[in-house]
């Protein structure tokens, strides 16, 4: 342990702690711009400077380890003036477009400027004339608003191992761009949006499509329907002052109806359908075709994109099941329209997702046109929905609860836990156990696959048979798991796993690239706890017991993994060799 003083206040912290971490322990807030709790310090912005007794240097608190007997000053006139000058220099290269920026009111640079009382331009403006890159359709990169904090590069390269973003040029011309200055759509970008989730300003934001939805809602010829993903319900409240993790499912239903949607569905329902399909697929492989193992889940569109670019040699191990978003879109425009006598071509399907990659997924040719038309017309992020609720003048905090449309809205506890890392695996094992043994899994909470460790491994006893599983989140962690599989196959050894779950975003969908800003592990844990609570509160916790899923198969699909379900609910993959490493 290290003993020191910060502004005269004694502090004791573990060895290796930074000055910034020590200051937080004694309630001293040192301003930062480049530092993010998820990422190692880069010391890029210089705003967190402090003084240390007997040193003639100002040190950067985010990356300086605290030593025994250090006496640190975090705020005095000189320090505040230097910080103000640094912020003013950053602002001189930043466009003065706060009122029209997607981060207006939720921008870290804007907040710093307000906190330091900056009311005028102290330096000559030198904003670049670089163009915004909107080529992916999922995220927009505006290099003019970049403050060169490096967070996006850090998360893209070191957390996701995608390497779509890099620093280009030097000095005053330094900027963020894909290597070779190609556009994002031509880069290795998998549209996960983690760059936008970690960006402190409006330099990287989601592609806003809210006006498309407003136009559809105001069109009397359209039948507008909507679905909400599992992780949305425990995160959207942060935009309205609720405690992180608060489950607001029924308030969201109510808000969507007030906005004008005629049918309100829940993606948790199609998560249950996904489990019935994927659980059946796993059992068929496990019992009849073990050479096709391990089965790797396919619910995450960024992971699908990543696999097609870099790991296509494992294509045959990939589940053919579409994501719950895609499944519900296809079912809404076939099953629901048939049941209710609705013209399929007039249904306008909107999905509310925690993810920017879902915007990309709905455009995948073939996969998202199983109904004969585009299955999902628009995918919005949690952030976009929050803005729409505010635009509609809805008092979200005081809304009464409402129910979903049951035919595609009822869900079990297994459906709701899709929203966090390990949840898909846990839900699948609950149903796989039943399919293999004919009995219920007594302990439905499988701790081996829970938590925020980058790779989680476990063995589940299924009627005396040992099923080896792995869960990875954050794409860099996937490499470790896949290499173990490749090595075992190459050497003819026993497979390390039978079943693998992958989520691109750290924490899974609760930490998705389209969730409210400011995500940290504490927020991920709170959102996960909200989903776990929803799971425990459900009367049914096994996907295959959902009565509306049973009726879907009885009345429409036939059997799981049957001809009709394969047409509507399953997909194929395409190699993209130009990205192979």
C-alpha cells in the first residue's frame, strides 16, 4: 500500500495506483478528456496535470503512479490556468456547432468548456475542412470534431482487434482515419460502435435515422410496428434520470404506443425462438454430427461481420440461426400479418437496438428479405429512441405501464438474459438440457458463464454428459478461444469446447455501441443486474416453455429446424477474402 497526501488529505492506495485514481478515493475530481475507465491512459490531452512537491514538472495524473510520501496539489491558480489554455487550444481546432451536434448536452468537451467558464475564443480558429464519413450506414465519423484523445483507436485496435482506425499524419495535421485514408466502409470496420461509445465528443456518432421513423409514423398508409431488444430496457432510463439497470420494459411499451406504433413487439420473444432453433441445432450436432462441433453462436452482427472477414475457416461451426432482431422481423411480416389480415407491404418494421451494427444487419441481402420484402425497415439505437421520446413530449418518468402485443411479445426469463455476455449460452443450455434429457435443468443460473472476465470457460453436466462451453466478449478475446479450437483440430486432439458464445461488445449488448454514453464496467454490471432480476421475476425461465412460441410452431412454423423455419429464421455466410490477415 502507498501512503501519500493529495491537497493535504492523507490517502492510502494499492501500489501501482495512479494519482488520478488516488484523487478519486478522497473525493478530489481531476478533469480529464482523453482518459476512459475502460482503456489504458494515453496522457494525450494534458488536462489532468498536477504538481508534486519538490518537482519542477507538472505531471499528468492519469498515467503517473503515486509514490510513498508524495504530496500532490491538484488545483491552484497556475494549474487551472494551464488547463483552461489547453481546453482553449483544443476548441480552436473544434467547429463551433454545438447546437447541431449529436452530442449536444452530452459532450465531455462541452462540459469542460462550461466548467472552466470559457466564454470567448482566445486563439485563432483553425478548423479543418475534412468531410464526414457516413459510408457504413451505421456510424458517422466527423474528423473535424476529433480532439485526438485516441480512445477510438485504442478500443478499435486493443479491445476489438479490428484495426479500422489509426492516427494519420503528424503535428497540426494529425487526424483519425482508416489506414491509407480509405473510407470506413472499405476498412475492416465491423460497425460495433465501440468507437462512438468511447468518443468524448461528436466526432463519432450513430447514423441518426429518427426522421425516417417519424415520416413512417405520420404516413396513414403504413402499419408501423416496433420491437425492443433485451438490453434496451435496462439502459434507456439513464437518459431520463433513472438509476442504471432499472427495468423500464412496460414504460417503453407505453411510450412507443404514444408515439404512434400500432403494434409493439419484444425481441425477447424472438430470443426465445432463437434458443429453440439454436438449442435444436446444437443437440443435432452434438448427438448426430460431432465432427461439426463446436457450435458458435451468431446473434451478434459485428461478430458475424468479423467472422466473415477473418475467421471464415470456421464457417461450418457457425450457427445458421439469424439474430433475434432478424427473426422477429421475418415473423412480423409473415406470421403476424397473416394472423391479422395486414398487407405485408404496408407493414413498416422498426427495431430498437443497443447496437449500431444492427443498422448494417438489416441491409444484408438475402438474409433480411426472407418474408419477401425487407424484414426490418429501420434499426434505431437506444440513444435514438431516447431522443424520439423527448421530441414527442412524453413524460417518460411518469408513464403508466402497458403490455406488449402478446403474439410476438411474451417472453421468458431466458429471452431477457440475451442482453449480457453469457446470457445466450445460459439460455441455450437451459433448453438443450431439456432436449437431451427430457427434464428441467434444476439450477438455471449457470455461474460459470456469468461475469465480465474476457473469456469464461465451464463444463455443464447434461444428464451425465459433460458439455464444455466458452463465452468470449470483446473481439480480441475471441482470438484466444478460436486458436484453441484450431490447434485441437490441427493436432487431432479432443475439442476444448462443444459450444461457444461470442459477443463483440465488452459486456455484451448491455455495453453495446448504441447504448447511453458513459459506459463503464460499473454500468455494465448494473445493467446486467437489471436483466438478471427480470429473469428471476418471470414465471417461465425456459424458452421452450413460452406458450406463444409453442403456438407459433403449432400454427405456422411446424418443427424447429424444419423447412419453414430454415427459410425464415436461418441464414448463410459469405467469405470476404480481401480482409484475411
